[in-house]
C-alpha cells in the first residue's frame, strides 16, 4: 500500500481516540449525506418501467448484488482505501489529484497539459453534481408525504424549495458548526435505516444471498446485453463517493475512513437488503421501496428524518464545491472570489458566497423544471460517473510515476476499476435525452469558463509584458538619472519578476519620486497544498534600493501577504505603517483579431470585472494601497 509522504503526514497527523470520535461525528454531518441518502431513490429507480424489470427473486438478488459490490469496489476500495492516500499535503479532491499527477509527470509539457484538461473537466462535472444532488435528494425525501398522505402531493415542490433555500442561507455559518449540528442527525439516520433494514432481513434472510457476486453476473446473463443499462441506476447508490475524497481537507483521512467502515457501509447494506426483503413480500412496493419498508407508526417521523438527511446530503457536495472552487481559484482556473474562513481551527473549512449564490439559483431552477425526484434521477449519475472515471485516470498517473513500491498491484487494480467506471458512464449516457444532458451542459459550461479564464489571463500577461520595460535596463537608467527619493517602503505587485511593474512606471512618471526601499513582489501558488517554510519566500537584492521578493503559498492556504511580510518569513522587517502597496488595475478591451474569439474575450472581461481584486484577495488593507489603471487589449 502506498505510504503518505512525510509532509502529508505532518499536514494531517493521526488524531487521538477522543478527537477521532469528534471528527467522525463531524464527517457524518458533512461528508456522508449524499451517499447516505441514496437508499431513498436507488431501488425505486431500478424498477421504473423503462428498465422493464420485475421484482422476482433472481432479479432482486441480482440488483442487490450489483449495489453491494459497487459500494465495495468503487467506494471502499477505490476511494477509501486507495485514492484517499493520494493526498496533497492533507488536501483531497480532483484538483489536488490533478496537481499531484502533473507533478508526477515532471517536464513533459504535453502530458501535463492533457492532465490539466482532464482535471478541470472533472472539476466541472463535480460542479454539475453539486447542482443535481440537493435537488434530487430533498425532493426524494419530501415525496415521502405522497406515501403517507397522497392529498399532499401539490405541497411537495413548495416544501422542497423552502428546505433548499434554508440550507443555502445557513452555509455562512461554516462546516464546523453545521457538522456539529448535522453529525448527530446523520448518526440517527444511519441507525434508523440500518435498524429498519435489519428487521426486514431477519424476516426474509434469503436476501443475504446477494452477497455472492454470482447473482450480479446471473442478472446480466438472464436479461441480455441491454441489461448493462441498469448500471445507470446502480450508480445512484455510489453518488457521493467522490465527496469523501473532495472533503478530505475538512476532516482528514482517518475520521472519514473510520466513519465509512464502522457506520455508513453497514447501515447502507442493511437498508438496501431490507428493501429487497420488502419487494419479496410485496412486488407492488417497487413504487417506493424505501418508505414502504418503514412501519406505519414511524412513517411521518421517518419523512422528517429523511428530509433532514437530504439537507445534509446537499451539504456534503456544497462543501466539496467550496473546496474545489478554492483550489481552482488558486491554481488560476477561475476568477478570484471572496472566501470566508469559518473555523479558527481548521484551514479547510471555508464559505464561498459567490459559489453559494450560483448553486442556489441553479438548484431552484432544476426543482421548478423537473418537479419530481423520478425525473431528476434520469439526469443524475452521468456527472458522478464522469468524475469517478477521471479520478481513476489521474490515480493511474500518480501511482505509476510516484508509488514505486505498490504500483505493481495498484495500477492493474485501477485498470479494472477504470472498466467499471466506463460501464457506469456509458450506461448513464443512454439517459441523455431524459435529462442526463443537464449535468453535462453544466459541466461543459463550467469547463468553458475555466478554459476562457486561463487563456484570458495568459493573453493579459503577454500584453502587459509587451508594454513593460526590461527590469535591468530600467535599473541601469536609474543609476544614470536618479529620481528624487522619499522615506518609506513601496511594494509593487507584479506577475513577472524580470519586467518593470506598470504601477512603478506610472508612479515614477506622474509623481516624479521613488521610495528609499522598493520591493517588486510576486505571489506564486504552488501545486502542493501547503508551502514548506524553506520555500515560502525568496529575496534577491537588485541594488539601488530595489529588491525582488517571491512569496509562495500552497493552493489550500490563505494568501495573506501583509501577514507573511510582517511575520518576517522573508528574513527582514516590514513596518506596515511605513509601507505602501502599489498595484495595477487592468481595463480589458475585447478586440476582433487578438487572442480568443470575440465572445470569449467579452466573457473573460465580464468575469474579470466581477472578480475580487488581487489586492483584496491578498488581504492588502485599503488604507495602505495605491491602484493605478492601465488598458489591455485582448
């Protein structure tokens, strides 16, 4: 088994038993909601008319076996056992895995580019999943009212919308507080569904035969080649598996792994098998096997608990979306957005208001358009299957190039898992016109936005480079014609260390002065989660009162420039009361024959106008900042 690096172990120390239990409870409340509520709709989806299945003994055992082994192979083996060891200094998620894979490829530019494309498309699909999950899980839970009281059918959508709006409103409180509240609720949920399932299994122990994978094989033999499409419903049982890895930075690997094997997996298996036992006794229960398995006296309490669990399911992908957004932001794939850290103890617990608002709008639209979990289930799964496929491809790259002791067995096993992922993806694509186009469209839109932003930033950098002077030639000219000097320190933000910042030229041109001490500051984001202290800062003396300083942050860190300078990470003193920061603010002009197509130029300019400024993102106080404008044609 591949061992985590020393830096990764330092970033995620093994918790004590007491803290492990507390973190397990928090993880139950944030990480496992999505996969934990899959029993609400998975078996129901399998017996819809378009799959043409009858709930006889062989078919029930076959689909139960497929669900069980999907949980074992995809979630327990691939994510919990293997991929979660591919942490990037404690951080998980597809962007962290992409960064690991790119670093593993060394200087191979073409392969690194291909891996980058895979990574950002996988992240785009994850955003699509973050929209679908809240809508389908909350609707699936509230629809239990139709079983208890059919006359309440018209109230399902309004109640679901009210629940969803409330969920997004409380996001600003942070995952630590939410996990503390939701954790006990999810523990009760897993205990309840496990107990209900165990009760039915005890009365119909024949369903335990589904543990034998032969029943899954026999299912395909009995139903012919077209039965492969049932995997489009089986994948619903493992939705949320990728969130275990995406949320790893929130709680760490040991609590998530312990919660999965001790609580979540046993409860899920018992409940699925219990639903199968109910179908044995009453084939008509296929209309809603989850709620048909609940005793009549417990139906209304279970609907309330299911709704709470569905809210928590939505929470798991929302918090994962925040993590992926921050990683994409710091790696330069999306515009800078305001980030609020919601915990003084955990770096990974964040709230991104812009992402929260976007998800809320899209989720509400989906509920209004699709109106039911059955219709949404047809749209569900394709983004999950696509993300899982890309995770496996990136895992193969990482294992082959860096896990020298274990790649002999990890790579072949990952190849087998790749076939499983491909099967899930192909089975879901056949639902394209039934709604699967929705998450694909959202993913393509997010992918186009990230590629446009990345390309646009490159064009801006090239345009500015052409406008800027060579640094050494500029310093030589200062020695010949020295300007007037004023006391204090001036820090000029610049992306290129070999060119003169535009803000410096404008300041010298208009104010006719230079400070006694001038620092050309470049802030760089590394492809690791946290920068080591030795690589945090590099300082180069340029002479004539000039220094070049490069500050480096990991993609999971908060790039607080004043704090880094004040705390002496560069080995020198910076008095913030005697320091002025200078920055350029670009005004972008879209041009017909420069750079990208005109519509992409305008899209990039729109994103740039609405992005958080670099100075705000780097926590530079407004009373110590001077911004000078420049026009850039792209």
